[in-house]
C-alpha cells in the first residue's frame, strides 16, 4: 500500500470508531476485509488511527471536523505536512481537498482542546495532578514506550537484553523496576523473538512492574490476585516466588493465563470462587484507565461521569469484600492505572474509615512523567 492509501484506510477505520465501534474491533474488521494489506501496512495504519485518537480534539480543530477525514487532516498538519500532497484522489489516496478543507483552522485553541482533555474530567485531573496537569496531559498525547518484564526465574536483565539484541531488538534498563527493559528498536519483533517464546520476557508496563515490586511478598506467600484479567500481575507475582491464585469476576478474561504461565515456567491456580485466606490479596480494580490513555486512547473519549461514578462503587465494593480473603495480619495491595484522587487516595481514606482494623503502610502514585503508565498503589495491613 502507498502511504496515501494507508491514510485513507485510517480514515475509514476512524469513521467506524467515531460511530461507536471499539478501536480494536474496527482495526480487526478492516484487516479481515483487506487481506492484501501486509503486516507493515497494518502496523502503519494502526499507528495513524491511534495517533488520531490520542489527539482527537486538537486534530479535529486543525483538521476542521471531528470525522475520520478531519482527524487525518489534523494529523498531517500537526506533522507539518501539506495535505494537498496526500489528498490527491489518485489510486487509493483520499479525494482532493474541498474548498473549506484547504485552510487550517486559525481560531484560538482552548486549553482542553490543545491538551486533548475531555472537558468534564479536566477539573478532576487538575486537582489530582496539580502543577503536573499540563505536562502529564501532554505526555498522554504521545505513544507509550514498549516495556518488557524480565522473568528472573529464567535469567537476568542483562541476559535478556543480550538475547534480544541477537535478534535485532534493542533495549535499555528502566529505573522504575529492576525487571524492566524499555524497547528502543524493533518493538514489533518482540512476540516472535526466542526470548519471548521461551518465557524470558513478557510485555508489561514499567509502572505496573514497579507496583508489583513494591508489594511485600514473603517467600512462599499465598497470594490471591483478585482481579487477575489476562494475568500479567499474577505472572509477575509468581516470578517472585509467591503461590498465586488468580480470580476474575469475568473468568473468560483469564483464558490466556495457563499458556502464559507454562511459557514462564510458573504455576498459577485459577478459581471462580476463592477459598481460604491468603497472606496477600492484590486488587488491581477496574478503573477509568486515565493513566494508560496513551495506550488505550479511545477510553479517554468513551468514559463519562456516570461511568466513573459506577466504577467508584465497584472499587469500594471490591475493597469491602477483600478482607474476607485475608489472613489476620495479612496485606491488601490496592492498585489502579488511574490518575484520579477519587479512585486512589480518596478511595483508600474512605476504606480506612469503614475498616479500622487496617492501617495504611504506604502509597505511591506514578504518572507518565516517570516513564511508564500512570499507576497508583496503596499497601494496607490488617492489624488483627
């Protein structure tokens, strides 16, 4: 495909997303209907789509419309490219510019538009982030780095870096976690690399690794990953020597755990109804995902106040159920990939008011300015 044809494909996919389709679903549907597109084409189109979603408000402003076509016009103008060189109508290129599309927007861009921040959540983020509000929102307008977690049961970080380098994949250590490698070259080769297939490395954000590293895990501890999802944190916990049981309210989300655990050389039990009590209960609760908007930018635009309020109640309910699974003196690890105080420190304050048998041991907030996703961790100990 030509570069112009890739942009037209991005326009078509963005139209489906703007009409309500999930981003991944829209990309998959397009790929299935256009099997002539090679892996390089699909990767380039995906990048265009996600770049447009990260910067939807600002690109629509300079592109003149919140449409697939308007967003791609905004993308080109933001990159300093003349859209007329691409919108030629030749071959599979986008059709030529209409008169009202020929000139970029000259009206002032409001702050929230320039920062690609939904108006309804901006006050919450300003309070939560304080003087980091602007730089964090600017960071969320750009692609996230690709991080790997080194499985220390299989080898060291240096060993993993050397193995990956042999296959042309460049990495460097990242300071957020002792297991973290940031991919600097050929990230798309990772899943086909021997280091990945042999379980030496897993894809996992550096801040996500950091919160697992911060949890107190005695040797052989019994750990319940209560909201396990795809099992990334369960794998990291098992790599630290914990006896891990994984649970999720939707068991289908855990379907990949057995294969991932086998590749990593660890054992993870799975359950629909946790039995007994554990030394550590990890609660990676459903949240707004505001800390990971650069990875999943569509969530920035689909979230609303009612959905956030519903999530706050779900989080509180999970916190209230968690002590039933904890041994006296055990630890809760509450975490979100959110930047909002309402989901983080305020949620913990309310829990401690309801549960005087717990004390706050520590809490940490990571933002994209630290290098990884936005992440929050509170460590709570039962005082029984």
